[in-house]
C-alpha cells in the first residue's frame, strides 16, 4: 500500500512541477475538502480547489522549487494518510524567487481500486504574538 501512495504522491508532485492543472486535480476526489495556507479557510470540491490551484500558478509563473522532505505514509487496505515537509515557492512577476517551508498532510481513499486524495492540508507555523507567518523556518 505504501508504494502505491508514494507513487501517487510522486506523480502528483510532477504534475505540480509541470504546472499541469488538469493533471494536478485528477488525483483529487470530487468531494475533496482542502485546507490551504492561503486565500480561504477551506475549499470544498474539486472545482473550488482547481480554481485555487490555477490562482496559485498565476501568482508564481516562473521556475520554482517543489521539494518534499520527511515523507511518512500510513496505509491500510482502502485508506491512507501521509505527511511531509514541503520546500516550495516560485518566481513572481518581478522575477524574484520566494520560497518557504510548509507542513502537508493528505488523506487518501481507495474506491473501485483507485486511490484518490480526499483531504489535503497545507499550513505554516506563525508567531502567536505578532500573527506573522514563520516562513523561513527549516527542518
């Protein structure tokens, strides 16, 4: 099971690197609920999350970084979850590369033999006193 989830994560990662929105969202269940670190409290459904991914790609049109570290997968027969640290970012319209470290958790469900992402959560720690994101932390 872990190999199947690891392969799915790697294929999804390559779709993000290629900025292939259609391929990115092909891994998500139609009723995905996603918590991303920017722009909304939650995204319900594939269409909403697709629009968010499109906006993200438009914000970072240049070459970027999308690396995963400390990947951990727990899988059962028809459900699994994974968590990892992601070093990601890209060049904005000004050409400046901006990166940060994020925390990622994803939940997977196998239906009719196919694994799909049913929940995804991206977050960054923040300073409770100032409310500022702590994007420069490193593992």
